[in-house]
């Protein structure tokens, strides 16, 4: 049986796991993107995808449709990943010098130099990677999450506040702090572009 | 002329609502325009951070791993099965506390005839209490999350939430008393704050369930309660995983 998004949601809310499967298959990649940017590595990100959908299944009857299902999933993912990062008390970037690293082919900054880059472009991208990774790692979990949700996911501030369980003002200031820190770290590259 | 602050510029960059005046100023002020361009250049570096591609079958793979864990069907409304799970979890927490208290207060004449409990060290009992408090906060977090994400509700759902809140009040009181006996203050104060909210939730009025949930949601947001619960629980679990068990 094929489902549209709304029909799948309605069926899933009534306990139909086949319908939920449709939603999982449709939204997994987007949830992975968010989790990857928050955790910095693929293994943890994939675990967070599982956690997100498991929680979503348990809570799906609470989904009220005020936001889109994708946004609701992002909230769950952000919450679970913040908890995970706090419990691990660290951020695990995938970026290494390559070589022995089995994840090196998925190095997030390797792709900066994709599409047959010029040597200058490759050098600039490598420099960006070298500066971006510690800059992001230096953010607090809340700052990183708020920034990722705003900058990469395009969520409005009130949605970010809801995902983080804080008031809008606190979410806004987390974004300000994150941008300020990143700007300080990245300005040498930005001004060279 | 008042120039834009960096915060104003960030809000403009992200095209936040309420920035029309700032945008007008930017169009007229070369100094602020230069600063905004500098901000945009710095942030454009972040745009180059791409995520590793997933294969087309990624969603299917996620489902294959997930499906065995979905053995409990989702429910339209809270039912007996959910209540039993909740009660079992709460009961386990109380049992853990009983172990803690039996060891702490019953020597040299243990109330519970359980050699295993008597054999536990103070350290083990403190660890058990820390686990029980973390589990309690996890259940509180689930309830707060559900309330925070609910816009409309029915009397049945509200009644189930009320019951859970009442269970958590009882459970939390036991833990608070145990902590007070240890002389602990920070976590005790926090449990007290959580309890005040739970008491309110346990007495939410039936007459207007949606408004009652909205009021509870406002309480959660005003005190950043969900955020605090997440942090305290996370710190507890982090300490436990590092072999520390002091609350």
C-alpha cells in the first residue's frame, strides 16, 4: 500500500507500523543530517536517528500537527542529541588527518574540496575545515544545537526554543553567542574570500 | 545615527521577523553594510560544511534496525498497558529506594529480611539512590515533554497525565526525604521545585483540559523546567558513568 504523508501520519497515529515505516524511510536522511551536524560523526548520528524514530513512535499520538512532521522530528532529534552530548560530555568530530581513519572518506570537510577544485580552492577549503572544526567543537551543546537548527535547518527561533526546552530569548542569545564565537574563529577565512 | 549592533545584524542575516527597520538602516549606512558583509562572509564558510551522503537504502536500513523495537503498538489514548508500564517503572524506583533506606536506617535490626541488601555498602546504596533519582527525572522529563508538545487535549488524556503526576509526586517525595537524610541540598531543592510543578499538574482542573495543559506548559516554559530537568538528569548519569555517585 502506498501512502501520502498525511495518510501515513494518520495511520501511524492509530498504531499502524507499516505507515510509520513510510515516515521513517522518508525522513531518515534529513534527521541524519541534523544529528550529524550536532554530533560530528556518523556512528553517533545514526544512533540518534534510531533514538529519534523510537521516541517518535512512542509519542506519535501526541503529534498535533501544529508544526510539520519533519519539524517535530527535528525537535525530538535535537532533544535526544543534546541529552546524548551532555551524557558524553564531548563532541566527536569526524575530522582527522585521514590516513588510518576509517571514516576519512566521509570526512565532512573533505567534501569542501569536491567538484574538481582548483588548488587554491582546495587549500582554502582545507583551511576552512581546519578552522571550522575546532570552532564548532568549542561551542556549548546548546549553542551548537541552536546554531545548527537556525543556520542549517532554518528553524525559526521559537521552534528552536521549543526544541531546547528554553524560552525564545535564551535560544536567541545562544545563537548570538554561537555566531560571535564562530565569527571570531572564521573571520580570517571569510575576509580572504 | 544609531548603528546596528552585532545582534541586530545577526537577526537581519537570518531574516528574522521584526527587522525591517534594521534592513532600512543597512540600505542607507555604509558602515553597517560593511559590518554586515563581514558577518556574511564569516558565516558563508559554515555553508561549505556538507554532510556525508547516505545511500538510497538508508531509510530502509533505519527501519530494519528500528522495527524489532516497536513491539508495543502506539496508542490513541493512554490505556491499561501504558499504565502498567508506567507503574512498573515507578515501582522499580520505589524498590530501589527501599533497598537504599533498608540499608541506611534499619541497621542493626533490618526491617527487611534481605541479606543481599544488608550486604550492600553505603557506596552501593548511594549509587542506587542516584540511579533512582535519574530514572525519576527521566519519567518527569517524558511527562513535561508530552505536556509541552500538546496543544489540545481530552479529559481522558489529562486524567492520565494527572495520575502520572501524582505517582511522580509520591516517588519524588520519597527521594527527597532520602536525600534530606543524607544532608544533600542542591538536588533536594531541585526535587522540591519539580514537586511543586507536579502537584499543580496532579490537580489540573477537568473542566477545561486544553486550558489546563496550556497553563502547565506556560509554567514549564517560565521556569525552564524541562531544560533544568534535562541538565540535572544528564549530569547525574554522566557522574554515574564516571563511577561517581554523590548527588
